[in-house]
C-alpha cells in the first residue's frame, strides 16, 4: 500500500495588524522603556506627534490617554504644560498601586479589611528582611522617627505622617523595592491612625510597640521583629474595628 505523502504546513507569515492608536502608543512606550525618552522629558505636542506618526490628533490624544492611565506619562495643563515622561521606578509603582487600591475601595469592590490583612501579610516579611538587610542610615531614620513620636501628643497633626514614615522606612530597609512599594501603597489607604479616635493610652502603646520593632531590627532578630509587628498591626486593627462598630 503506498504511503501517504506528508502535507507540509504553510509557514505563517501573517502578523496582527494594529490600529493606528495602538501603534502610536506602542512606539512611545518603547521609547520610554528603552531609555530613549527619560523621566521628565516633555513629549512633542499633539500636532507635532500627529505629523510624525501621520495620524490624526484624535488618534494621538487616545494614545496619550492610554499611556497616562498606565502611569508612563503625566499630563499637565496650562501654557507651560504638556505630556511628560514619568519615572518608571518603584515610586511610579507605588503611585499606580495607591490609585488602584483607592479607586477599588471608593467603588466598594473590595473591603477595607481585605486590604488591611494583605498589608499585614506583607509587613511581616518586610520587617524580617529589614532585620537582616538594614543599614546604619536605616536605623538612624527609624530612631529619629520614634524619638519624635515619643515627644509629641496624640492630637499633633504630624502623627499620621510619622506613622506612615515609620512603616515605610521599615519596608525600604528590607532591601526589596517592590515589597516597599506595595507596603507603602497599602499603608496609605489603610492607615488606622487616620481613622482612630486616638487616646493618650493608645498613643503610648503604639509608640512602645514601635520601639520594640526597632529594637528587634537593631538586634538583627527577624523572629522578634515578626512577633512585634504582628502584635502591633493586630492591636491597631482591633481598635479600628471596635471604633467602626460604635
């Protein structure tokens, strides 16, 4: 019986045809990510971009809107404004995360408690890493923050900012910039101090817990740091929930 001849599969030569808006967006994005465009660089105006890409201003405007949504550029109104390249680093990641989490909470598609729990799960490994990777500069910053917290009253307007600085400094001391971006973003949206009716007792307890955390990091003791951080975050979350249920 004769053997059937093999049928050769035709080589694929087709390529997806992109819409003009997508092509403009992709080319500008590639220029940003490759370093051809640097953070702070101002893009040409819409008219000039439309001329360069041989597309309409509407197409350019749609592409720029998409790039702005992706936090790759920022648009500034006014005579001296325009579209500027944003920094593509951990600060840009943090900004994008803050905006996303804030919008989800505002829309009610996620619950505050869900975000708070994720934050706790991230801050625990952050403090463990900080105990191993912290530098002399990190320790000086943490001690300075705690010293200032001890010297002010609970109704001082600097209290929320100092608490955010404290947790942010620990996350940065971890040496993991992605982890630090997530911790900082989640802390911004779930900071209990913003919502608590702080009493002197709660304020003193919080500062003592901060001191315990700093001591564990100073002694390069990840286990002690984890225990102190869990105690601190659990304490704040329980007080916040009790306050919300009044």
